[in-house]
């Protein structure tokens, strides 16, 4: 009996020693590894309560820039409020169609490419917009690999690779009530899919009732296609603009100010280090430089944080691994970095606003911007007196399949105050643009006109502006007109 008890004690002791050894190995691995700041024990103690970065990303960063409802009569359109329940329901429906298409579930016949000339895509899409349907627009193109990752699809489950820049659910193309037609545009093509409506999806009647409700209630502003404008040669053929007199174009917006997070202005170095470096903290040397800069450095990584909130990260080795990886792998590395640093700007909303597929042949570049009260924050900031290049995105991050290689991030938080009234009248916007910028090239094409908040150097108060984007990537700014 005593011998058995002794054996049990030995077994328990060995198990405790093995577990303690695993903990020690994990801690040493975490300290010595200079990229993956992942808590070794977090899956054991925190895994159930803390959402995974990829789950957060699929909710926070996979949303269209705009959802447009096309009535199909006299070029009438409505832009859905991106903070509304309609936006969520319609986007969930679109994602369900994309999943079904990727698995060829419910597809009728073969997909049909209806446009393959890049120069004619805008004109063809403009013709599609005359149909009755729901349109989903991104400001960038999602390649198949990244789109499938956002949808949570495993590569082996995908039988119909799909990329996307824009998508339309056309409601009247097929007279059969259980069938819808989906159009998907990429950088190169527009493809048509006929698909059965799944029993879990919204019936056609839902969309028709929604259009009737919006038309009668006026809850969303009415738009027209640019074909109705005198200056339509300056506008991309697939654009819409707000329509109606100035009195009906008055809308209230909250005044917003920005500020540098208090942890930074108070120079709480230890707290900042704990957020930036996580479990790697012990491997870093850090110090204050020049009175306005915190620097954190180890063998492989360098973080520089200015007291105005501008953060820059660099991966130091001159010889980088050749693993560019896929867009989804690189995006996951970027999201791991962002979610680790994001507590410094808690309470803010970041939106994915651009993807560059090839940076020096070694990495992908992802662009993010803040949004406040449903409006994007336009970023016009010069990081440091010796750097004359202005950044136009709040967060620029480069990554490959292994790690983040570079990041610049203006760390800001925001306060909203009282509302003020502004005119959202767009029909004279080209005249105002010409008057301000004097010379507008005859070849210029405007691709979008958005209401944004503008963040500027040295001013906490943000200005409400028209942000005008051309097809060549140029940005033009007009002040919005307030109403007393």
C-alpha cells in the first residue's frame, strides 16, 4: 500500500516537473523569438474569452465602402447608411451568395464573362446599374485568395475561385422567383452567375419591399447617375451623385476633434512597451531620444514612437526571407501586429482602404484609415520636419507570409461633440473644383465623391470636407458649406 502511494507521488511529481519544463521552454522561446509576441499560456488561460485576430478581422475589415440600392427606374439610387441595420443585413446576404458561388452551390449553368476589356468595364457596369438590384462597392480589388479567407473558406473547399471589386444582386434578370443573378467585377472582367436562392436567404420580395419602404420614407438620400449632369465627361461613367435642391440637401454632422492617446502624451514608457512589445519586452532596449521620441530596439526589430503619436516599425535584417506568401498569409501577419498595438487607440474604428499586391517583389502593402460616425478620416499629415512626404493613410503596413516588415501608423483617438448642419448638394461640385484648382485636365475622370473628416498637422479640430478621387489616384479637397 505504501509502495503504491509512493509510486503515485512519484508520478505526480514527474508530471508537475514536465509541465513546469514546458512552461519554461515556452517562456524562453517567447523571449528569444523576435517576431511572434504571442503569450505561450494564453491559449490555456485566455483562449476562450479573447477573440482570435482573424475572427476580429473578418468582422472589422471586410466591409464594402458603400452599398447602393438601384431602383431601376429613371436612374434612381440610394446609398445605404453604413451604420444601419439594412447595411448589415444586405452585406450578410451578399457574403452568403459569395460563399455559395465559391463552392458552386446552387449555380445554374456555367458562369458567363460578359466583359473582358479593362477600358470598357466602367461603361458596362454603368449599364448594369440601370437594373433593379443591390450594389456592393470596394475601393480596392480583393483577390480570390484573400476573399476566400475573409469568407472563412478553406482552399480545398473552393471550386470556383472568385475575386471581387464590385458585386450586384440583380433582382429582375430572371423572372423565376427562386433565382437571382449575381454580377461580379474584378480589375479585368465582369462575370455573370445565375444562382438558386437558398432557403436560408432573403426572398426577392424582401428586396422589393425594402425599395418601396426607402422610396416612400426618404430615410436615405436619393442619387442619380452622372448621365444627368452637364459635365458628365469629367465623371467616370459608373458614378452616381446626390440629387435634389439645396434645401433638401441639408444634413447634420457631429463636430469631431482628434487627440494623441494619453499613454503617449504622459510618456508612460513601461505601459507603452507592454502594449507594443508584448512578451518580447525583456529582449528590447528602449530609451527616450531628443525629448520627443521613444525608441525600442532589439536585434531584429526597431520601433520609433514620436510624442505626436506617429509610430514607425522596421524589420532590421537587410537580408529578408524570400517567402512573399499569399495575400491572405500576409494579411494575417498584418492583423496580428495591428491587434497587438490597437489597445493604444482603443475605441477607434479602422477600415481597410487599399491593397498593393507587390512591394519590391517581397511583400504586400495594406492601407487602413480611421472612420468616425460612419465617415472616413482623410489623413494629410507630414511625419517630422525632415520628411517632406505626406502620408494619406492613417496606417500603412507591409507584410509577407512570415512577418510584418514595415509599418507607419498615426495613433489617434477621437471625440464627437454637438451637431452642425451642412449642405450635401453635389450638382455644382465640378464648378467649385475648377474655381479652386484653376486647371482641370480634360482627360481627368472623377471616380468618387465622398464626405470625410480631414485630419491636419497641428490642429485637433477636424474639418468636414468633400474628398474627390480621380481614376489616376489624385485627391482633391473642397470644404463643405455650413448652414447657419
